C-alpha cells in the first residue's frame, strides 16, 4: 500500500504502519524461523530440586552434627 506521502505502509493489528524506505517487512516465515531457533522454554514454572544432594534446607540443619 502507499501512504499519503508516497511511503509504503502495511496494515497491522495496531493499525496502519509506515515502512522505512529500503527496509523490507518481516515475513511470517522469517518470524517462524526465528521462533524455531530460539531455545525451548518450559510450559510451566519448574519446582526447585530440594531433595538429596540439592536440599539446601537440609544442609542448614547443623544441629544434627
């Protein structure tokens, strides 16, 4: 699309956005490729490992020794 001053623009969910001359908009494919390269994130908050060797509360019980 062409804006009021002859600049290129594209529709977005936030409204019409003017494009910078010489810079191509990011395609859906490029967005998906960038997301695929990103490290995986857990779906839920992970519980701390508080048993055995990693039990920091157990290490604080110095009165047992």
